[in-house]
């Protein structure tokens, strides 16, 4: 035996299918949760501490004091160094 329900129109069938919220709206709802916001702030604080500790704003040093490079260092401007022994 088949049981047939009442006949519904197309607009009634489509109205029963709810539209999900957009991706941005779902993200906003999740970010408003207190636990998520706390974790994001802790991550941001840790990133700032690492940035300050590693001096992330300074350019990288290629040579250190007392280090003798294993290759020739080419200067953009020519310079000369006076030899004090030969000058005497």
C-alpha cells in the first residue's frame, strides 16, 4: 500500500529547503565565540613577542663582527686604504 501525502506546489517544496548562511556569516558567528577570540589574541601576542625578540624590523646581517668571509666581497664604491708602513 502506498500512502500519498497532500500534493504540494513547487513554491512550497522550494520554501522547505532553507538557504545556509554565507561563509562570511558563519565565520563571523564562530569568531564571536569567547574561546575563539581568546585563542586568536593569544596567537597575536605570541607573534608580537617573537617579532620583538627576533628584531624582525631590522635587515638581516650578512656578515658578523670578526668574521672572515670565504668569498670576495665586492664594493659598489671604490676605496683605498693607506699603507702606513710603505708611507714611512
